[in-house]
């Protein structure tokens, strides 16, 4: 079984692309809504909560957990892979792994494979294109997009805009008017910092994909939005081809769990999903 983890409903945007790509695989989605939002928490808190979420999914039989959350991927993934997972694998005696969504997003944003290293010229390359990243405070603070893109593609400048109120608004089923007001303010703030609109954009928080149309309306028409769900699905499919020892399951089961209040998810989620989504107690 494949586990998909997020602080809340945002990871559903990635989950949808994953199940579309691997319809026969068994999936369990876990939303840590009791502890959302993650983006305003400290690094240590994010690491511990992400670890707890992964353990829940591994205990239910997951072989792989996809962190469908930029914040957890940026802050916790490397730490858990390096310091916790090796011992945990021995403890449970089977192959398990955790995958994030930032590597495939950066590959999609740069058009380059992760292994690519920018040619280091004596002086800095002139930045030609500007990538705008809208994300949580923790993801922006990590500078992960700036650092990893600069290593690979020096002619792409990255400007990030933290949007701390958006996850609570989306989890809280805010009105389209309130969401549009908040998104517009962030797009304008980023524009003011850059001096113009960005050439392309990453919605670097999976929740924002639910309101992608509101971002599209606030950006100049035709601004490309890098598709995190699709690039994560590509990456997972390739990973499973290379690592067939991770058991995906074959019955196409779909389980949705929350650490928060079980029941139907809000209207924004229903609209995005195209029907009701109900979470059971984790
Ligand atoms: N969906 C998470 C992300 O991609 C939101 C984190 C939060 O809870 O603030 O970053």
C-alpha cells in the first residue's frame, strides 16, 4: 500500500494524480488536521509530526509514504531519511521509504534532471527568467527552492512569497471573495518585490492547488503554473519501476484518514474533488 501524507486536505491534489496514474495500487491518505497548519510551526515540530504521520501509515502497512506536503518535504524529509528511517527499517524488518514532492517539482520547474549540476562560471550567470514560489512560511524560510534551483539552473531567479493565512482559510472553507482578496495581496506583494510579475509560478503548498483558479485569475493570463501533482505522479511511477520491492497492492483500495474531526470535508474540497470526500478517524 502507498501512504500519502499531508497536514490537511492539500495533499488530496497530489493523491488524485497518484491514483489516476496507479489505479490498481492501494492508497491510504492521512491528513494530520489535528496539528494543521504546519507552515507556522518550528522545524523540530514539523519533523516530529511528519515522523508520527509516517509511523501511522507504515503501521497500517504502507511500503512507501509520499509526503504530499511541501513543508514536510522541505523541513523533515532529509532528516528522517538520514537519521530515523535506517533504524526504523531494521525495527520493522521490511523495506519502507519516504518520498517528497520538491525534487519532482524542481525538475519540472527547471526542465532538468535532479542530477544536473549547473556549470559554474567564474561570475554569476545573468538571471533571465523569474520563478515565483507561493508557499508556507516554513517552506519559504527553508529557501529550498532558491538553493536547489541555483545549483542546477543559474539563469532562473527564484522569488518566494509566504502566505501564512491561506492554509487556515482553505481548511476553514473560506469564501471565494476572501480567498481572492488574500491571493491578490500576495501576488501584488511578490510583484512589488520583483518589480514585475514572475514568468512562471510554483504553487509550493499543496493546499494552494485547490484554489489554483484564484491564483490564475490574479496572475497575468497564461502564466505557466508548474504542476506539482503531475510531476509527483511521474516521479512515483518511475520510482516504483526501479524499485519493485515496494509493495503497492493490487486491489485499488482508497482509505482516507484524519487525526482531526472525521466526516465530510468542506465545500472547497468537494468542488475541487468533484464530489464528497469523507475522512475516517485515524
Ligand atoms: N499542504 C502543506 C504544504 O504543501 C501545507 C502545510 C501547512 O499545514 O501549513 O506545505
